C-alpha cells in the first residue's frame, strides 16, 4: 500500500518528533517540520549574542528572524542593511555590527581604497545614528600584493578613516578570514588577512581604540588554532566575535571539533562587553541548531 502525500507528511512529523526526543538529527527532513516558535535559550546573559542573518535568510525573512531572536532572548541581528534597521527597532533589537565594503576588495589595494573609505564612512554615519557599535571591514584579497605591502597599504588607509570613526564613537572591526577552505562562504582563498597575528599587527600600527579585530573562532581555528591562548593574548584588541563549527562552518554540535563552552568562559574572564555573533550555516533544522548554539554559548 502506498502512502498519500498527507500520510507521508504525518509520518514525517511523527518521525521528527521521535528523533527530537531521542536527540537524533534528520538532516534536510528536519527543515520541513521546523517549529514555528522558539523557546527562551538565554538564562545567564553574561554573553550578549547576535544572529548573523545571512546564514538563516534561506529559511526566515528578517521579520521572522526578529521574532525568533526575541523568543530565544538574543538582543541583536547583525550584518543587515541600515534600511532594515527600523524592523530591528520595532522588535527592540539592535545591530551588533554593520556591513560595509566587500571582503574581496579591501584596504590592502590602493585601487579599492576610495570605494572602501566611502562605504565605511556611510556605514559609520548610519551606525552612529542608530546606535550600532561596530562596522565590519576587510583587508581584501592579495591579487599579487606582497603581504608586507598589503599591511602597509592597510595601515595607511585605515589611518585615514579611523579618526572619523573615533569622532562618531563607532568601532571598525577588521575580520580575519581563513584562506584554506575552498567551499563558498566556508573559506576565502586569496584573502590577505588570513592570520590573527597579521591582522593584529595592522591594528597595532593604526593604534586607535576604535579599530579592533573581529575574531571569528571558526576561521582562527582553521588557520591558527590555539584559540583560548590567542584570546588571552589579544583580548584588548578584539571588538567582536563570530562562531561556527569546524569543519564545514556548521552547527556548534558534537559533529565538529571546537569546544565552545570553555572558549566562551575565557571571553567572559577577559571582561569582554561586546557581542558574539552566531554565524554558522545550518545543515539541519535551523531553529534547533540556533537554539542549541545559543544555549551552549550562554555560559
């Protein structure tokens, strides 16, 4: 006997419920039975968490993401356009970090510096008006630029804009990205700022309290490792954090190698007052994965 489509759906829902009760994942099938509401996942609140919307935009529009953020107890949705910030405000949310120029065209290349400065200035203005504390920025891809030359170019260009950030009381956060993984949005081969020490050297030479590092734990794990020691060493230069599981930029679950609770405990110990953005790419029910990650990071 063949099941009708309705029967199949009922069987899928029943199977998903059993799997959830047993702690099992259903992969893509879980997405078809995604819960419509979330439950509060933040109880301690020592870490202010944020949802990086692009990771979940395949599943939820911004309005739905705002509702889920409120239900989970997350106060921010980040890297969304300033044009959408009134929606965040409607739900009592902030934007922990604003977007700016592309990651492949950055301050290491004089050809792109005018564009980067223009976009950074606009993002700084919008952030200052809204109350967004940070703006993301990037070195850019190498494009045959030697690392020492790229570093000097970055320092010179960032010194030209950082004074404006200081004036507006907005922090520019330079993101370190991995250049080893070739899969789209899981790595960025050719990116020049692909090591923590390299980005920190740029930040030190610029020498402004309004220019810091976006410490992406996933990318640092791939390129440098030794995450807790690096947080201890460089915490005064860190303005924002991102999470994801490795390998695969997946959920923060038992199928990846990064042990998040002690890392978050170390971040708390440093006195960090900023945000930690959940930036993993879902491989199963996105709400279940986000709920688990939020609870895991609520140390």
